[in-house]
């Protein structure tokens, strides 16, 4: 549902306008989770950023022990500020309103990218591939200095009262290649013909109401031609070679996903986001007497390893979610160049409540049976005097948790309703699409009316990507972990 008003939607809805003016119209403590990815600092200009928006004077602390930073009032678009301190201050100002509409037991997942300074140069490069990327890089005392935007935002939000629980590393499996090379001698060449540029259609075909020309962008239709240099002042003394002094570094292939909460008492459920155990070919443990070792074996199932006597090791549902997420971006034909992958949003929402109280909104909590594997199989538990108390649970097979249902954490005595999620920078609508697949109620804020029009298309696209796996009611197939030898590069 797309609405141009700022009224709070009853179920799902998109509020078109500046989130600083639409969020104040929503009741306090409405949402159980916020999942969002704001515009990155000086990386891309989005639709609607031409005129910018008015910002009041903002005061914030970059760290708890540092003095306040005053960001003067002005007109700019979020992410297009001249100084990184201004960007951090504006983001802190938005998150203050987000904190008001987030429940005290809610969680904020904030996805942020990083960038580099360009020294004293006004323009780092001219990117003609996409008109949305302006090419302007923030200035700094040193060229190529990593700004550390996620760190700055995390510390500033921490000083503003948020609780920083973890910083998840989103490791991209299909990252964008970067031209970073070190020092090398190269054959000197001269350009004999420049490359030819032109328009190429973006997407398969035009959609109703959008001309075909709107789906095109500049590309290199032909590469430039080069010829060996006949001899110049730069290469004549070096046998036709020139020294290129590049600044090599590893290719950046990750972004940060900050997990922040309003207080230390927040709701989260990691049972739905467990991941498979690592495969281990050999597992050794000391015997109870401690005078000899016995070798374990691996079960053929990727989520379980077996002890020497057949007792499983580890939770059969998988291990607790790690803070490094290996996820690839999802291909899309929608004309938006910065979309979160649906699987990233899915992991965030699955860690939230499945049901909430219809009266007060308090999450329903799992009813869990906790047993060791020996207890679950009817075996006699080991006497703790036979082994170290700390290792008792491990030697008995470790705990297993079985969910028997959900129970409200309040005394209202009414039924349950779906939880609510907010995305103050909804963009194309990935969070909205994943929320509808998982049965959440969602609310999004979008500044650009043009982007608001493509949200229904993105929701349908996300439904197509996630619905088949969700309808099977089986755990999603995860890639099997490679053996230690294969991780080292040996084929086994």
C-alpha cells in the first residue's frame, strides 16, 4: 500500500516523505524491530537528493568520553554531507526518533558501508557508468585513508544511549572488483584510438508507465586501442618500461551490520537462525581416567559429529549463529542500485518474535525442553564425580532444546498478532518483501516518490525468491563446510 499521507498504517504501509516528519506521527513503542540500510556516506546520489532537505542544528558525542560535536543547520541530502561528522550527526538525529517508536525490548539492525578519502582533490574519479554515482569523494588529510564510517556511527549511537550488542560482518560472496595494484614496471604505451561510449538498456524490457529510455545507462561499447610507445622521456632510459606506483590493498568484500538495542533487557531468539556445525573428520577427547585418548568419528550428516561411543556432539539443530554472514547479493531487474539481499533481512527478522500479544505487544516466548542426549535417549547420565563439572555437559553429549510451543510473557490473556518491523529508509522495499513472506507487519518511510512506486515490484520479487523455501517448511539448505585440508587449498 502506498500512501502520500503521514497517517500510521493499520497493517502494512509506506509513508512517502522525510522520515523525520513521518516517524513523529507514529505512536511511541510501536515496532518490535527496525531493519534498515541508510544512504552510505559519499558513495552514491539517490533519486530526490538533488535539492536535499533542511537539517536543524544537531549536537552529539562521537564517543562517551569526548566533548559534543555541533553540526550546523543547513540543507543537504543524507549521505552527501561535506564532513563525516555531519553525516554521523544527522544519522544520530534520525535514530533518536527511531528509538522513540521502537519498543523497549526491540532490536535495531543497521547496515552501513565504508569509503575512503581523496586527500585534497575535489574529485577522486569520474564515474560515467551510472549517473547515480557522482564520483565525489570526501576530502581528508591523506588520500586513500579509510574513514571508518560504521565505527564512528556505532560509537556515536553508543554515546547517545544505544546498547551496541554486536557488529556483524556481512561477507559478500560476489563483491564488486576493485582496481588496486602495487608497484610494477609496465611497458609504456600510447593511445591510438579512444573507446566508444553509448547507451545500453538496463533490464529486459520496459514496464507500463516507464519508457524504455529510462532503463538505459552509459557503458563502454568498445575498448580503447593502445600501441607500444616509440620512445619518450619517461621510458627511454628504462628500456621502454615505466614505473607505476600503485597503492595495493585487499579488495573490500564486507559491510557492517550493527545490532543495537534500547536497553540490556531486549527480546531475541536465536533458535530460528542456527547454522550447521563445522565438519570435523577426527575428534579426540581424553578418556574418563585421563591416562589414554580415544578417537571419535564423524557422522555423514553435515550438522552432527559422533563421539567414539555413538553419542552425538552438539545441538542437532545447529550451532549458534556466528557474527560473520557469508551472503551474496540477489540479482534484480528493478532500477535501484543499492538493495539489501533478502537473506540478510531474513536472518534479522527470524531472530525476532514469531508472535506478540494482541493487547500490549509483548513477545511470546518459546517453551523449551532442555535435555542432554543421554537423557533424551534413556541412557543413565554420567556421575559428575567421574569427570570435571565444567565438561560434564559435553561428555554427556551436550544439551538439546526441543520447542513445544510458545507462551505469552505477559498476563493479558488475549490472542497473538504478528510483530511489526520498521524501515525508515525503505528504498526498493526489500525489508517489506521479506516481512510479508515471514508474516510480519511492516511500515516503511521513503523520501523519493519514484522509489515508492517500485516497492510493490520488489515485494513480488522477494516473494518469488523466498517463498519456495519457506513453503517447504524445512530448514534452508546451507552450503556444507569444507574440510580443514580443503580450506587450506588441498583437494581431498
